[in-house]
């Protein structure tokens, strides 16, 4: 999956996120997410790995339905500078 294709899916109607190199369609999960749909939509269409790992234990990813996995991202296009801030970094900038 290219980053351009990932970036096209950033709405409630089609919400894809990149987590640990895999692209996931979390659209059906939005209404059930304990943190609310907004928490996922904030990172829709981009790499959510850093924030995901700061909030979830590793086994949570394995609990997602395999049918939600779109495929692997084209990692050659991912720049570390594009990674989202961790939750603690976001809180620091908010102060």
C-alpha cells in the first residue's frame, strides 16, 4: 500500500491507519473503540504507530480481526520525521 493511497482514507466512511508497517481499515471499529472514534480519526490516513504503542499493549494489535488488515505499507516511502508525536509529546506541546 502506498502512502498516497493510505492518505486517501481519512474519514469516518473510510478510515485506514498504518500501525507497525501494516495498513488497517479501522472504519468498522470506530463506533466500538473505547477511546472514541475521534482518537482513531485523528491519525486516519497516516502512521499511527507511535501513538498506538504509547497507549496499547502489544497483544491488542493481534486481537484485531485479520479481515481489517489491508496489507503492508511501502516502507521505503516512510520517513521517521513523518511519525506522529507520542501522547506525552502532544501533552508537552499543549502546555
